[in-house]
């Protein structure tokens, strides 16, 4: 039997289809893992038929976190992985399409970003337009699992996270999140700080200086890893607060902030100390996705969908789009038609050299030795730890939210759900390879012998490349740097956002509040047109 790992989520997901009048699922109760056999058939939401007939064959329950109609698993031959594929079937009254649609998400993300809630679901919208829609979770992401996880010993336990959802707590989850779960934690009480009520200049100055020092200590700890030295400095800051003129709730909150910060340092230190044990667990790079995972997913979708010419339509966000470009480049190099009827890339590029992308923050890992010393980056845990300080006073990480969504483009609860539930641990080898996109020649294969931009000029697949005007991760100029390589008669390029607003940041093309009215129709029109192009 397999114990299915369930990533953190704001659940209530099993009832998502019946709660269309609410932008968010209801707050969940604690849920438990459902055993799933390795040889189980695709899991379907067929509760109505199941309840109407007691004679119907029993099926294992689909994990509540999966809000798709069906959950499939595609084996990756020789890799020891089974990729989770979330399937959304078109309603009967939807237009009939000739090709299934494959969705690929960004680095270190799972399927949830494409299906945040009934009122904010890109996947569900595309299926409503007649597209048999499949979200692919590559190895290490979401519900994808290793073959050896059919052992009870490698199963997962679950804990409730700060947002009320469920996340896996297994042997690989060495970065603890206890400090985020406490009812007394910083995340739950930031509305009660009373900071804005302070109007005495000396107190404001001292408070500003205090939080500035905290921020610098955190940055120093993450960059240098000098945890013991930072611990001593935190203790000194604690003494400073005890003896300072800061009074009332601000003083108490400052001490609590210090404690939470210390807890995070302790957890990070434990994570780093166990990194070498994770080398074999996170031993893959971008090329593994490209050469093994995506071909396995494509072949599985082709076999289980109605495709008249064996081709798929595909949409890729961020790294998902980079994978699609790499597929087209490989096809051009080999001189063979791609198995894609048309693609849409959202905030993607294989060459960032001309842009001021915030992805340059990855460059400190560009040296192979550093990547090997830290084989995995706990992206999800780090974002979850930072988010409370980005969304509430004292806004130590105020730079974080604009990386994801522009101002007023996402409902705060949806943004919170995205941050707490959509991100996973990323192998450093993946990060290392992606940093080549900042070097001359753009993104290269693992050996540096093949540039994925070199053969895009031979592309014969229609491409729609979309960008957000305020995307700090993949700026419009980076998107254009790749788009201009595609033959003009095959490329359509567009930037969303207006000078006076509203603006689009990195995720807004998928889940921004205006995407359903502005971005989705553009995508549907493009894919519908090329869905009619059949080569049999």
C-alpha cells in the first residue's frame, strides 16, 4: 500500500465544485491520508454514482488536496518516479477539441497554482472551454512519488500548517515549521501590534533601528550560515529590548519576534546540517525534467486522451514555459516535427542576459561546489517563513509580494494560499542549471554543450508568448529576448498591463483577478485556432 503524501493546502477541496459562490473553499477540519495502491486505476470524482449504488466497485479515495476530476500516475521508465497528473475533463456542453491540453508549472511548484479555488482556477476554466486539461507535476513536486514509496516505512504523517491546510511531514521534511503553527506566533497576531499608534519620534526611531538590525541579521544568517554568531547577536538584541524605552504591546511583540527569528535560525541550522544526507534524494536537474519527465507525461496523456494526430497543446508558466522552449529547440536541432500542436508560454524565457530579473538572486549558487554543499533549497518552507513578515508589520520582507503578484491583483487569502501551498523543495542542481540563463548564450544543457536558444529559429510550432508589465522575475524584455528568435509567422507576443494600471506581476497571468477577462480569452482564442490544424 502507498501512503499518498499530501502537500500543504487550504482544503475543503473535495467540495470545491459545489461552492462556486465563494472565492475560497471553507476552512478545513483535520484530514488524514488515504491509502492508494500503486496499481490503482485513475481516481475519479464520481461521488454521485458511488452513493447511488452500493453494488458499484469501491475505489480508493482521491486525496482531498487534489481538486481535479481525476488523478493519474505516469511512470518514468528507469527513473523510479511516478508523476502525478491532475485531469480536468470538459463538460458535455463544451466545444469539441482535437487535442488535449498539458499545463506545466514553474520551478519548485505543484498543481495548486493552476487551481487555487473554484473562482480562481485556470485549469477548470480551460476544461470549461472544451480542452481535456492535464496538469503535470514533475518529480519531487506535489503528489508525484518515488517507486519505493510503496513501503509503509517511507509514508508521510500530516500536520496542520498556519493556513489550516495539510502538508507532508516525512523523513525528508527536516526543516521544521513549528514556529509558524503556534497560536501565539507572529503570523496570527500582526494585526494587534499597535505600531501605527506610536507617534513619539524617539520611540519610532528606536523601533525602526531595532527592526532594521533584525533584518540585517537575518540576511547575514542566510548568506553566511554563521548561525552561532548570529545567535549571540540575537541574544544581545533581546537584552536591548528588555532594557529599552519601548513599552506595551510593541515591546512584547519585539521579544516575540526575536523568539520566532531564533526558532527559524535553529530550524535552518538543522536543515543545513542534514543536507549531505539529502544528496541522493534530490539528485536531478532541469535536463531530467526535459528528457525523462515531460516525455513520459506526454506519452501518457496521448494514450489516455482523444488526439487525432498524436499531438498536444501545451501551456507553460515560468519554468514550465522554459521546458516547452527547450522541447522546440531540441526538435529543431534534430530536424523532426515536435509533438506539440501549439504552445503558450507565460512569463518564460531561456535568456535573461538583457533583463534585470530578480532571478539573479540565484547566482550565488552558480558555483557547482556550492550547489553540491546544499543539494536542496526548501523554497516552500522559506517562503512560508518569510510571508508573515511580508504581509504585515513590520514588513521586513516587503519585497516578497511584488515578486509574485502586483498590488491589488490577487485576493489576500488566495495569495496566502498560493504562498503556503504551491511551493516545494528544489534540487540545487536545478537551480544551478537555470542560472546559465544569465550567461552569454542563454540556458544550456547540463554539460554546457547545447544552448536551448540556438535552434528556436527552426521552430515550426505556433507560439504565443505572454508577459506581465511588472514581472520582476521574468521582465517583458526577457520574454521578448526569446520570442524574437521564433520565426515571425509562428510567433505571437503580447505584454499585459497598462501604464496607469492595473499591472501584472509573475503569477498574475495565471491567477490575477483580471486574468479571466483579459488573459484567458487571448489564450483560448490562440489555442482554438491552432487546435483546428491537424496533420494526420
